[in-house]
C-alpha cells in the first residue's frame, strides 16, 4: 500500500487530482461478480469522464479477495479491449483480511519515530503477523486521554498475500498498478467531498462495504458478503435462471412498485421481490451488528444518525427506502457526478467507488 493511504482527514487539502506525473489514473474496483473502471476529472469535486464495467465468473472474487487470478486477468483484458482506458490504475481493496483501527501512541513528531512506534503497537494489537502484513497509517493529531497527551493514528493493515493476488491479476492483464487504496476510503472521498460530516457510508454491490465517518474521519470499516451478487445467485438457483438473467430481474422488480403492476413472469417477479426483501432484512441485521461493534470498541466512538448509499443497490428502486426502515435511520442514495463530456450508459452509482479510486484526494 502506498504511503498516505487515507485521503480524508480534516485540514488535509490537495490538488493532485487523477493524474500522477502527467498520467491519467484509472480507478479499478474489483468485487464479487464485477469489475468497474473509471476515469475522472477533479477540481475540488470529482466528475466522471469515462467508465466501463465487466462481469466476473462466480467465485473468481470471493468475499472481496481475488481467488482466481486467471479469471480476473481475462476479465480485465476484456474490459480494456472493449474500452481503451488508460493503463495506469489505482486498485481498491475491501475484504475481511483488512484491519482499520484507530490507536493512540506516544506523542512523537518525527516521521521515523511515528513509524517505529506505530509498528510496535501494531505488532502487539493486530490479529496477524506483522511480517505478513502490508501496513499504512495516517496521524490524526494530538488528543487528550486519561494517560495524558497521545498521538491518535489511523492504522491500516492488510494481509500481504491478498494484496499480491490482486496485483498479479492486474499486472498479467498488462496494466500498470500505481497504488492500492481501501475501497471504503475511495467511497468517502468521492461522496464526502472533503466535508467534515458524520455518517454511515455503504457501498452495496457484489458485497456490502461500510464505513463509519465521524467529523470527516473514517473511524471504522467492515465488509460483509450481504450484497446484490449473492441475491442474484439465490434467485438464479430458485428459478433456474442464468446469473445474468437473475441480475436483470432483481433490477427490473425492485422494491417499490407493487408486484401486480410489474411486467413479466408472475412467479419470477414474486420470487425476485421475496429475495430482495429477505436480502435487505439480512443486510440490515449485519449493518446494525457492525455499528454496535464499532460503538463498543472504537477509541472515539460516536453514534451516526444517517446513512449514504452507493453501488449497484442504489439503482434498485425502493432499496434505499427499505434499508432505511431496517436501519431506523434515513438512507440517501448518492453517486459520483457525471462530467460534461461523459456520455456512457453505465449507471453512475455502480462506478462511484471506482471514480473515488481514480483520485488520491479532493481539495477541501
């Protein structure tokens, strides 16, 4: 992972945009069932310039982790063959083998001293061997604690073999990795716009990726398998459909229009609605459990009272309203803005995380 991985702490501003030494950077979001790629323009806000998606075979990415390098490589080659995107990419990662934790360390100031003390604390606290992990961190500032002044640090750790697998697939496809970032950070970057807000951020597609942001700083992230891809597989198995057909039925049926008013096979429509309702209910249970865990363990825990939703689920009619009922808080669907030159047919919410990956940070 590159240094300065987090891109959203308060007071941080930059105009680095989506280029690196004059290169256009493509944000690459790889999750179960699909890959999304995006190019953007960034001048205080992020606007989508180009985007493309491609489906993945079932099992190629499992719980956010690349398990079939050859299948992901083939999909990436197909994506770049059908859309001549730039070949420099920043890759998002999101899975249960990534730890994001806020820690307090002695109030040292020199970079080398901060690095040493963070690694010492990480070796004691992380649920993985330090020599098998890729570490990054971001100092958040001096805070007062019962033990006196401490430097609060956002620590990120990922298992090395997980990072190496996705890099291997990208390199084999002839692309040039220019950085690895947490997909949750990209989601916050593109939807938060550098504002010091407090909210629960949710990206729901092949899986559910959530982040708790308090005063503009990410305090907690978690990934679960409760995404649309699993619902598509469930519907396909129940009704003897292909996965592509099942995905289309879920989008067609949605959660808003009464089933009696929806065109198509009545049994498939009813089954798709049931799968969606049950899926949102399970998702609500998992999200509430994650919030309870965060409040019980976070160093600077604070309740959130609203949620922001993106990803393919945001384009399913009635999904945000149904999820709001399950969570007991408002849920606002939100996506990256389309730039003046964007003329694609890709739904904006489905490439929002990829758009956030295309930039390192947004000017505050």
